[in-house]
C-alpha cells in the first residue's frame, strides 16, 4: 500500500514537472507564448516585468503590468481579482481610451517604490475576493547589466563612425539603434521626427555571451548612417540594450499567454554636423 502510494506521488510530481517545463520557451531571443489552453483556464494573460535605466535624461525605474484577456483576445475587467508580487499587492487600473474604450490592467502601486533586482526570482500570486492567495506565476530577472558596462559617447560628429563598446556582460542581449531627424522648411520652421524600434532603418544586433559572441565586444555604426536625406538631418541617435527572460505560469491560462522579464538600458546620443566639432 505504502509503495503504491509513493509510486502514485512520484508519477504526479513527474507529470507536474513536465507540464511546467513545457509551458514557456527558454530561448532568450524569442519569448514564445503558451500554445495550448490549460484545463480550467479563464484568461489569456500578458505579464511584463521590466527594469529600465536611461541616460540623457537620467532615469531609473521598475514596472510590472498584467493584462487579462478572454479567448477572443479582448481585454476584460476583473475588479474582484487581485494580484501580488512577492507579497506586495498590485493596483487595478482601468484606463480610458477614445470614446468608450476601456483598458483594464494591473500595475505596481505608485507608492510601492518597488525596484526589481537583477538575477532574482519573483513570485506572482492571485486572489479572488477574500479567498487565500494562490501561486500564479514565477519569473527570474535577467543577469546584472548596468550602463557602466557600456562605453557610448554623449555627442557624435556626423562624419565619423560611432563605436560602442561593452564588457562583462553575463547574458546575451539585443542592441537596437534608431535615428531622429530634424528638418527645416523654406520658412525656417524646424520639424523633429523621432525614429523608433520598428523603423525600416533601425539596426538590430545581438551582443553578449554565447557560443560565438564574447562577454566583451564593440560595434561600429558607419558614418553613412548619419548622412542627411529627404527626411532631414540626423540629429540624434537612440541606443537600446535589451535582455529578457521568459517565465513560468503556475495557474491555468489560455493559449497565447506570455510572461517576460526585461532589463533595458537606453542611451541618447546627440549627432553634430561636421562643422560643429
């Protein structure tokens, strides 16, 4: 009897381990959503945890958002459902869009002063009304990565290559580079058009340790990237360094649910015309 009970227990543990390990991708380059519905799942969940550092202007902060959707991908309001991260309750917010649009989500409370540490595990819990909190998800933040790991100029002449250097990276990351253009019209009015991560001319480059890439390295942006065009003069450059981990849901969720922890560092570089040197 005892041996049979132990065998059943071990089998259940093995099934649970296989279920959990199959739920999210461990590929750092592409966080893949849950591909099948869990039994008893009510929502599609999108969990995004991020710690960000910016230069020019300086900024340091953490954020966590949870958005719940139905099986059709529509955001749903759940005011009687509560979430916590490592025991700290999240705020439930319903944002207003155009006309009657409503966008419910959960986020860190403004007075929480919560800062996500590097290479640390965070536990998310869910609670219905006055019920006890139950495990919802678990995620580990990316390895330590600081602005000090990078050498990026504050100002850059438009007729020279810009060299970015990094050292002591413990995890692979993506470097994303995009431009801001300034255009003067015939009347001398200035128009600034900021680029973005999805611009056609954005540069993406993997950096950091793997089988081919070292913990230390450099990347040169050629001077031709700063050349003026019909869009105007290249007046600024934004360089984002993004590392991410996928997490693990511990509560039933619908397919296409995603959980991600990100570490982002943003550098802004002023691009000077050649005669401004």
